C-alpha cells in the first residue's frame, strides 16, 4: 500500500499543514509520496501571495516523522543504474528542491524517527522542532549504498562535514540532545509538546510580514549559490514603497501592533 502526502489548507491563523502518512511503515517515503511532495510544494509556491498560507508545518502521521525511504520498494529499481539515477535525480531531487524553492516559512514538527529521506525533508524546512525521543541520521551504509550527491549537498546546508562523515561513514544516529548541540534542530521539547510548540512558532511567524519572510528566504537562497548578483541586489529593494513596509514602520511609530494580514 502506497503512502500519501496530505496538504491541508490554512485556517484563520494562516498556518497550513503537510502530513506524511504511510501506515505500518513509520511514514517511509515511497515514490508516489515524493511525487506528491513535489507537486504540492510547487502548487503552494505558485499561489498568489494573498491566497497563500503564511506558514506551513510539515509533520508525520501517527506520532512519527518519517523513517526514510521505503526499503521494500527499493528492490524494484535500485539494482539498475539508469533507474537508480532517475530515482534520485528525477524523483527525489525535484521534491526536495520544490520545498527549498518555497518562499513560505516551513516548520518541521519532528516526532521520533527522522531518518534518511525523512531527515532530508526536515532539512528543507526553515525551523525544526523535535521531541526528546527523536532520532536523526541516514544509516544507509548498512544497506550497501551511499547518499546521492544532490541529497548530500542539501544536508550539508544544515550539517557540517565532520557531522556528515560521522553520520554516513559510521551509520550513526543522533539523539535529540546531540542534534540540538550540532545545530540540526532549533528546539527540543517534551514528546507530548512537539505539536503545540511547533504550532506556536508557526503562528508567530504567520503573524509577521509575509513579504519580509519571502524576501529573506529568496536572499538566503541567493547567498547559498554565490549571489546575489548585481541585478538581484538591486531588485532586493523593490519593497520600498510596499504597503507592508509602510505598515510595519508606521505601526512602530504609532506604538501599535502591525496589521500585515488582509
């Protein structure tokens, strides 16, 4: 039975949800789910700003985030070089890059297993909150294969070379306390509080300026690829005459809370 990725619309708080759900497999990510992730995040990015969520929480169903790829499914394609290449470059990579290209703030609600492909999905989120019993890593050396270059490049954005060597060469899993120490997550809370704390942070971000969030995420992407270029640097300041910019500054001067939401 294939898993599913459910995209739930935002409520009055402006927070939408994306739920990874693969019953009986700890939400292991299969090919169908990778496709749903890519299409869903591309659709979120394509929404007009006024219709888009202000924040998105990515979570797993049943008290687990995601335990990696669907290993049973692996046997159907991993032993053919062309199909293996296409899986990583044409299926997994587009899904992860659709998340990275999304201008909406993304929050990972990490319960327990955050392994392999699940760890990669969490790494595409801007803020990661986990429970005390969470575990992180990619012990794929036990399965006899390395991490694809594009996925390793993605993890290198949140984990340093020394951490990646420990994780991949020793197939080591990190507990929540170690993950926090290494900067893999932003916060560790009691297991029962993960959902509430992630929602609290997402609602806080949703109440801030969507324009500022989108520009900041775009600039961070540019910096990660050696930019911004001179035209991008000039375009950065296009927000000068915007209503949100004026509202934020005016609200501060008038000693009131800004009203960014329509």
